[in-house]
């Protein structure tokens, strides 16, 4: 469904500081994908936008208390405005779902990006997020500034052996009989594959995340449909700066899949993470390698654009940014602008920050300088 228009509604739920002492503020919102499925997404951090094509297991609220994921959220939020979402059938998104196919998941990504109001962004594909991210980048080249792959792939099975298929069916049976059980013995199989180098506390947390993130039926259906994903033929057409990071000892998605991605995308940089964990943990040296590489790769997105000689800087702004700036030029405050455009105040603030960045203005006088540029243009 290329070009599908997302049906959405604007419901902003700022996370209360009192909700948990460990959870920093995040903006939690909901939109509807092209088929009506409600998708939950969240925004946190500051810096250039980074959209994460989400992995197999997530829960936008539960992840903040995680000894497995918390460092990922905190550290990326230091270098980027992170937009992440729970996939259909998972976390805070709708669970009553039948279609977990690739086109539906691409439409979910389109819906989140459009509803979040980001015009151009870096796109990180985690694990199973590879195929939808690759397809999205080719369908919307004007939106994606760069691609990052983390423990990901272009095809769930490029050339499966009979043993691969038999193992996949064994996992399906494990999910069916053991996913929802109170005891974690069956779920621990998946935990041990994802983070074999973890502490018992970290393993128990991931055991529990599996139980609360989705139902056995959803996990089985999603896994079966994702096993059909294969976008290898698209890789040669990817024409955007690309960074591929993959753990050498990854037991969920083989190291060879990351190397294959990098070899098939022109100019891609391949970084080996010296870890046995699919999810690199915060106390591993590999995590610092990950963050250093991602921060350096995204640095260009944080620099103001310099217009060519004779080009009006205001021409760099998107229609939404121009609309926000025009209302600011009328003397309206952010609350009034938000009400007029049916946005949250925080979204208005984000649009204005993008305006200031693009126009190369900063400090206390940024708003006045941006308005002056607009009036001069008019």
C-alpha cells in the first residue's frame, strides 16, 4: 500500500513525573494506520530526529524500567530526538490484529512518521525492522536522511535449510504452549538466545517483557508472517548513507546477515560489535562502540543546513513549519498555535526548534529572528 494515507487522531499523554522515579518525561501518542489499527508511539530526547523501526518485543512504558533497554533509551536520547513505537499487536498498540504482513508494517511506520510531524530523519532498523525500513526508505527517499541497521537483516530466511525450517517450527510450538504461562521456563529459551551474557536479573526482566508485551497468538502469528519477509532485491537501490552494526555472536539474527546487508548497499559502513548478545548491554565495551558510531554517523543531521547562494533560507521550511511560523508572526504563543493547528504544545515547540535550526538562528532572539526572515520573504 505505497502512499497510503494514515488515519489518525491527536492524543498527547505526557508521562507524569510522579509515575515512576526512574522514568524521564516522554510524549506518548497514538495514531491509526491505514487499516485502522491503533499504533502507540513515543518521543523523547533532543537533537536531530531518529525514528526506530521497532524490534520484535517492546512496551513503550515498561521499557523505561528495564535493566536491558534503559541504557539504550537514555543514551540515544542524549544525541537525538528519538521516536519509537510499539508494533501492531504489541505493547500499547492494538492487540486485536490479524495482519502482521510487511505491507501493514510499512503502513504503520508511515502513519507514525506522518503523525509525529517529522519531515526528514534518520531511520534505525532494529532486528525484524529491516525489511519495512528498507522499503520505506525507497518509497520515501525525501524523508530518510540516513539508515542504521542494528542486529537486522533484509530477509528472514535467504536460503533456509531443512534444519532452519524445523527449528522455526519448534519455536512456533514453544510459543503456543509456553508463552502465556506464569512460569518463565519456555520464554527463557528466547531470552537465552537474545542475551546469553546477561545477569539473572536482566534475564528475568526479559522473560517478563515477553509475557506483558503481547499474547501467544499474536507472537506466533507475527513470527510466522515475518518469516516471509524478503527485500534482498531492493538493497542495490538503496542510495542513502548507511551504517550497519551487528554483534559477532548474535544468536537471534546471524552475524552473516549484517555483513550481507553492508555488502549489498553501496558505501555502507559495517561495524562489528564484539558481543554475544543480540541486545548489547550497557556495561559491555561493545555498547560504547555502538554509541560512538551512531553519534558520529548522525552528527551531520544536527548541523544547520546552508542554503545555496541566492536561495531564500525560508524555502527550506516544510509547509507545517511555515504554518507554525506564520502564526508565531501574528504574535501568538505556543499554546494558541497548538490549539489553532490541533497539535500538542510540545509538537509546536519541536517545529519551532526545527525552524531555528534550518534558519541558523539561536538563543533568546531566535523566535524574533525567524519571524523577521518570514516577513522579509513575504
